[in-house]
C-alpha cells in the first residue's frame, strides 16, 4: 500500500496560499459564513457514504439512477426508469479490464511540484496567449515597466479562467477563443506596489485587466499548436469601463438604479468572472463570482435591512482590498448603495458580433455565480445549471419558458437572445433515505447500506413577458428574490452545500455533475453537522455529486442524487471513486471546473490542492466497467490553479491562472519563472496540449 501523500502546511482552507485568498475572494474563507440560516446541510450525508463505501469496496456500485429507483419509485417512476447508470448492475460490479477507458489511454502524470505545465509522455504543448499579448489593432507589445490602462484595454486580460472555443465555419483552420479574466494580482503585476496606497494608474490598469477577451486562434493541425491571431476584426476586450445591459425582470428596478444610471439598465463592467458556459445558439455565459470584495465602507451603512443584505453576500468591513472606492464613487457603498446589486449576475455575450452589448440576465438570480451551463428540454427550452461558490450555499437551475428557434437567420438570433429572460428560477433541496438516528456524523453505514437519496427543485420566482414576474417565496417580492437570491433560497429551505462550483450536465447521459470544492468549516462548533448529502467534517478535499433528473427530463422538479467521487488520497479510507479500485486511480483534491470529452468522460480541474502538490487536470470515466477510473493528465506551475478546461478530439486547453501566487511573492521576489523564464514577469496564460503523433487525445 502506498503511503498517504503529505499534507500541505498552510493555515488557509485547502491548499490555497494566503495571497490567493486575499486577491481572489477577499479572504472569504476567513470571514464569517454569510449563510446563517438553519437550513439542512448536505455535506455530512455524503461523508458517511464515503467511509461506508470504502469499507464495502467490493459491494454493489450504487448508481445515481439506482438511487432514483429507491427515492422516486413511490412518485411514479417505473423500474425501467430506474435502470443502473453506465451499464453497471448493482451487486454485479465486474472487475475492469486492463485497458483504460477510451479517451483516458495515457500514462498519468505523477503528483509533483514542478514550476511548469507537466503533460503525459508523448504529448506536446504550446502557449496560446498570455496576459498582455496584444489582440486589438493599435495595441502595443506587452511591457510591464511601461504598462498603461489604454494598452491593457487592447491586450489579453489577467488571470484567465473560463475558456470557450467556438467554430469559425468561414475561416478554415481558425476558431474563436473566449476567455474570462477573473481578478487581478496587483502585487504580482506592479513593481513596488503599495497595497495601502495604489495609484490611479495602477487602478485603471486593473480595471482594464478584468473582464472578457475574444480572440481568433489559428489551428496548426499537423502539430496540434494553437496560436492567437492579433488584430482580427472579431477580437474584442470587455473591461470595467465597457457597457453591459441589464435585462429581464429586474432591469430598471429602483434596487439597480444609481446616480450615474438613473434608469437602472446600463452597467459599466463585469467583475470576477469565474467559470461559464456555452449556449446551443452560439453565445457564451459568464458567471460573476466574488464581486463582494470590490466594494468599500459597508461598515458605514446604517440601514439595518441594507446592512443585512450586504452581509448575506459577504460585503462587510471598511476599505476594500484594492481601494477602488478612492477613485470611483460607485465602489463606495455610502455613496452608491445600489452599485453592488448590479454585479453577481450571469453575463451573456455574443462573441460573433463585436459591436453587440453583453447582457446581464437578471432572471437567473444574483449570487456568486461559479458557472452557468445550459441543457435543452425535449421541446427546445434551455435549462441552465448554476452553483453559488460559498461555504454552505446552494445550487440552482433556471428553466426557460421559451423555446429555441433553430437556424441562423436574424429572426432566430434575435429570438434566442431573449431565452434567458423568461422562465422559473429554482434552488435544490436534497433529502436522504435513512433515518436521522442512523446519521451520527462518524461515517457509520446506515442500516440500508447506502448513502444517497432524492431531492426536489424549489421554485423561487417566475419571470414572464415584458418584465412581469411572480415570487414563490412568502414575504419577498419577485424583484427582491432576483436581487437577493441567497436570502430567498434561505427562506425556501434549500440544502447547504460545500462550495458548489461548476455544475455540468453530461451531453451524453444527461446526468448532472456538481463540483463541491471543499468546506473546512463543516462540523466546527456552531456550524452544521451531519445529515445525508455532503462529506466529511473539516472537508479539505471536496467531492463530486451526480444528479439524475426525474425521467432524465431537465425541466423536472424531482431528482435523485448519489456520490460519484469523494476526493483525496486514494489510500485514505474516506475517499471513493465510483466503486473503481482505488489502487488504480490518481489522487485528486479540490475539484473546481468540469468539462466533458467526446467520449463522455468527465474532466476535472482543481483549485487549492490540499495534498501538498500542484493543481492539475484529471479525466474520469462516467460509465461502463471503467466508471470511476480517474487519471491525472497534467499539472500546472508553482502557485497556479487549473481553469477553463476544454477537451476536444485532438487538443486539450487549460487556463493557467495566478501562477506564482505564493505567500510573500511579488514582482521583485517571484515565486515562479513560468512561462517566460528567469528575469521575466510571471504571466497567466492559456496552454494547448496535443499528442505528438497526431492521434486523438487518450486513444
């Protein structure tokens, strides 16, 4: 048996550095937990399942749809509807063959601390684009010693996260790359940076480094390389000074009006865009996440209702970290109390139209959006799944009331750009199928031998035509539900989760996968303890939940859930890999972003590896006899996080975010020399990986 991997010696949750917590989320994990409701907590339910299944590794594989049989047969499901997932039969889990699942046939990368992107043997890589590379006409070459806001506004932004690659049918060998730029690391961007006294120039550069980038990339198919095409007419930068339009049921409401925008319909900028999604009608979705950290002087707000609303979103304290309120009144809550309400939405961008105004879709609710990924109903209505990345917060879905119009006509395009403004917003409530007396928080197996259950989607509000909306939450108006969605979900009795980040429906099976990154507060004094639906006390490593909608219909209001992965070192008895033998999998910690490959495998990028090694990208089989087989495909450099994975037939893309973000690091004292080597400033970048023999990934 292998020895357990060494634990990282950090005082911060998971494996994050203090520097990451400071600049990425405003030290959210060290603040008071915003959710003080007494709603049930899902974490401990799953925890028991982990230990139990580890002890019973040779027993039946309990699949999601098998769980649906137990949880939902009483509501009208047939035995056929409750067939086991992936071809496995409960009680007859066949030992896997020696050959890996198709798409995962590569030698796994060993956990390491290399200051490089490390890929499997037989694979090559190249830098697609880096922070500061010029993409617009007239933008200068990157020079960190002579950077300006005007230059940055024409260059690729900072800390790339979500990535989307879209086709360009009329341009052979080219695709359209869309990237989020989540946040800025001023201490790693500016020489002699003084956090207490940033200059206006530094602040304006940071405004320009946030936002979104659209850039055409050229495909060198014989080598697998992907290179940026600067100054293409579709290239675009959206920053903190770009116009965004509020749409849907809250557009124009008094809660969104400011002195600069008395109509409440136009917002400057988008903040802290984390993961996102792609729509079937050719647009991209971008989730505004840790927007709370940019607003100052919450401690001076005297109205108790406003103060409570701010606190529920983690907006507390005096001066903000970046001190933006010194340079623009909209970041001072005492001067513009509604400005914060204009962030925390899902942004929809039309990357094919460089003159279009991106839209903030208020019908999808306001919270710390990690991602937003649609799936279509049988009659063509989009259903968008979303996670709220906070300890003890919730995951949601939006079901549109409008059908997608097929085709590429102007009429179809205009119609499809309205699909996310009308429909019903839901929040998830999970239930277990074991008596509370059998759940003592120790991981002891319930008498039924299973840790799984069912759940329902609780409606919060429904948006109709022309901005009309109806609240389903007693005591709250529809407008309040959309602007203060967290409080609405509290009232509705949603289930508390362990930082629900990316939520991805499988395009192959329809099952929905939820990355629950970690929650080191679980089980602490005065914090929620055991029930039957999320893992371990002091949960450092996180888990992945698998959810099946009733009848596999995305618009359903009932679902079944089951544990798919419980992360950590495979030698730890509390880990679980969907029943696959644990001596044949890679260790994984802190799942974050999710993606699917052409073969139906789930790919997982990590954030904050608490096993003491660098973050990476992993592929795992979701069906068949190899279900649960997890293999590490790459690792990222020192201090970096793996983001935005895209897995195509012949290429994998990752966004290497915040390289060198290590405690004590600065421009003068870099912790990493990636990607350009010693003596050069560290730069977040997008990397492409391919097989050097020209064959498909993992085959």
